[in-house]
């Protein structure tokens, strides 16, 4: 895994957006694994380490913080300028290059937060430029915990305080012990043993009892009784079924006998009488309506020619009245026009002196001839009026004539057809009534039919009762069988639990032995890794020659060349620091994970000799990518010269006290 790029925005002392390219481009091998950051105290070195931790693990990177405390931490990590004003938004982004199952992937992880009414955090992850569609957003953190396990992070992302605490511990660092168990997978066997113990406590250790066997025997006996009763009920049901079938055939034969004697007509007598009354009422209603039509307009329907002649005569008289009125109006207008033409005033106003009297007379005479031609001389006195009707009376007369010619004939035809249908039905009903036999002939037959039907009803009722009892008994049988099955299953379950408990005890014992052997083997390998790392860092005259871990407590013990225990407090401060770094380096090696190392101010408490050993033996070989955060006092010109062959890139953090902000610039601090 490589850290490809780190981007911080308004984080700690960094104002605005700052991007650091961490990718090491090397043609072959890994000769230059170190990326060096230099900066004076307070310039933001630890903030860069915190940004990486925070981006990967969020609140888990800070320990067991409450949510409110974590949000308060995020709020205070937002950049605050020299004027005391804090910005509203901050983010950290990390690009990681990994190889998974032979495939290269680039992950971009962005953790951002805003400080409005309350802190709102957002985590985003993309792979090769695309969002992780196979995961929900709330699964992102779990994915990161698998990508870079939290238990490993403290061995690869190291600050000076962690080194100091480990150096000052006397071999009983509980955090290291817990981390070692997690790192080596030893916690899995312990957890499995604990789970088995919980399982054994939660299981009922009771064995099959005589009561369970007695319950099975009682159930078997009761089941036999119920099955025998079911067979009895089935036999009784078949008898009742045969009896019902026999009575049904007898009832059917009796009904046929009654039908042959006219019984069908007898049963229909009341219905026939009711039908007869209905058709008689229909016939009477039709005859009444026909009489009413005959007394009203129906006779006129017999002489449609006369009705049409009356309508035509009335229309002609109406047209004559219209012409007479129009001629009267025209005559009036003619007289007014002739009067105007004979007026001298009209000619003077219209033509002035342009016309002579002779011309005026000629024009007047011509116009009078034209006017008389427009209004004909018609005399209506020779056309006497037969019907002197008002307009309303004429409309009523026309509507009546229309009804006489169309609606009345159709209504009369429909009444005649309905009356004929009623007569035909009455004839058929009277014929059916004549077929009804006498009561003394049918009564004995009907009485016998009633007796047979009553017996059939009783037989069917008995059959239904037997069927219901048979259903209840079958259900009882099913309940008993289910109860018996549960009892047998419980008995088998108790037997299986007894076997499982015995097997669990064996597995637990085997796990305990396996855990001891695994712990011894893995702790021995871990001790070899730490010893090898320590020997590379310590000088030959060191009191300690090898390191061991107690398999039970995982406490660290030091030994000299003679195999004698070295009392840890006797080590110098520098040797303790070297031992602490060797432990962290060895733990990282033993994990088998190829992760980059980020280490903050590791040389602050070391003398020149021990610093030189770290610069020459640790940083160039600690990992394939080592990000070193140092102060100007930790790596001087001599140290920089020793480390320079392993440096791929160098940056320095330039703090501006006037504005209260830091910028990241290429090149190491001037020394």
C-alpha cells in the first residue's frame, strides 16, 4: 500500500486547500522510501499525522470518545485565523494505492465536516474514480477498518509521545499487550473459548428423563384410542350415507308418481291463478285505453286525408294574411312617395334650377309608372277566410294533427298487440288450470312424499353430525401426533445437546491447548522480529542482545548475551527510545502487512549517536514508504546528509505568525 496524495482544507494551522503529492516514482527497487517533512514546533507536523489518522478511522482514531466530545474535537480542528474567527468547513482527503488479488486500485477517501448549528460529518470513498456502489454509506467506515485495521495503525502511524510512553514502560504496557494479541490473531482463540463457555452455560444440561418417556407412552396409547374411534365413525358414516341415498331415491320416485297424476299442475295452481289475474288486468287496461282513444282523437286517424287538407287550408290562409299585410305597408309607402314627387320643394332641394318644369313632369310621370309596377294591384276580397285562428290556436291545431297522423295510430297498434298477447296467455292458463287433478287424488301421494322427505332430513342431519364428529376426531388425532412428535424431538434434542456439550468441552480443551501452542509459536516469531530490529538499531556494546515476550502476559523481557535478564530501568534514555522503536518496527514486520509508516518527531529525545543509527538503519529500511515528520533540531545538516540517499521527496512547513497559518513548500528546512 502507498499513500499517494494528502489534501487538507482549513485543517488545524492550514488555511485553504493544501495538496501534498506523496507518490514515490522510482524506476526499479525501493532505494528512496523516505518522504521528509520539516517544520518548527507548532507549524503543523502533528496535524498532518492527525489528518491521516482522522481520515482513515474517524472517531476511532481518538480512542473511546463520546460523540459529543468527538464533534467538539472536529469543531476545534477547523482552522482559526489570527483574528480569532473560525471557518465553517474543513476536510481531509487521502488517496491510497493498493494491490488486491493482483489488481491495482486507487482509493480516494474524503472526510469533511461543517460547523453550523451542530457539527455535521460526511465520509466519501471512491475506487478508481467511481463510488463504491456495492456498499451503503453507513458501511464505509467498516470498509476502511478492513482496509487499514485500527489495531495495526498504531504500529505504522506513530507519534513521538507513543514512542516515549513505550520507552518509559517497564515491560508491562497493557496497550501493547492487547495490540499484540489482536495483531497475532491470539484474541480470536480467546474469544472462541469465551463464546463456547457462554454457549455451555446457556444450554440446559438436563438429560432425557423418565417423565419424557412416560409422556411418549401415554401419547401413543391415546393415539391408538383416537384411531380406533375414527374407524368406528367412518363405518357409521357409511351406513348413514347409504340410508340417505336410499331415501333420496324414494323421494325421487314419489315425486315422479305425483307428477304423473298431474301433481305438477297442482303445485302450480296458485301461481297459475295469480298469472291469470295479471293477464286479465292487462287486457282490461288495454281495452280501457283503446276506448279512451276512440272517444278522443283516434277517429281522426281514420281520415288522414281530411286532416292534411285542414292543415294545408290553414297554412294557405296564413300566407294570404301575410301578403295582405305586406301590400298594405307597400301601398302606404307608395302614397308617401307619390306625394313627395308632386312636391315642388323636393325638386328644388334635390336638383335646384337644373330641371325645367317640362323635364320635371316627364321625370315625375316616369317614376310614378315605376312605383305602380312595384306595388301590384291585388284584391283579396275574392278569397274568403274559413278559419280565423290566432297564432297560438294554429300551433295547437298543427300539433294535434301531427299526433293524429303519427303518435295516435302507433299507440293504438301497441295497445291492440298487448291485448292480443294477454288473450293468448289467458287461453293457455285456462288450459293448465283444467289439468289440475282433484285434491282427494293427490293428498295420499303428497302425504307419503312429506313422510319420506322428513326421514331424509333426519338421515342427512345424522350424516352431518357424524361428519362433524369425524372432523373433530381427525383434528384431535393430528394434535396428538404433533404433541408426540414434539416430545420425541425434545427427547432427541436433549440427547443431541448432551452430545454437543461433551463435544464443546472437548473443543474448548483443544482450543486452550491450541492457543497455548499458537501463542508460543507466534510470540517467539514476534520476539525474533523485535530482536532483529533492535540489533540493527542498537550498538554492539548494548546491555541487551535479544528480546522475549511472556506467552501469558505478553510482557517484554530483555536478555544479554549470557541469557541473563537485563533490568529495563538500567537502560539509558537513548536505549529505551531505540528499544521502543524496535518494538514498533518488529510488530509491524510480524503483522505481515505492507503498510507505509508515518512517524512524528522520533528523534527529539535521542543523542547524536542514536539519532545517527535511526537515520542510517531504521528510516531507510522501516517500510517501502516512510513519511518522516521532524523539527529543525532533530535533523541537522549532518543528519540530512546521512539520510539524503534515501529521501525521495522533501517538504517544509512554513508558519506565518502574522496570519496564524502554515503553508507547505517543497524542499527541506534550510539548515
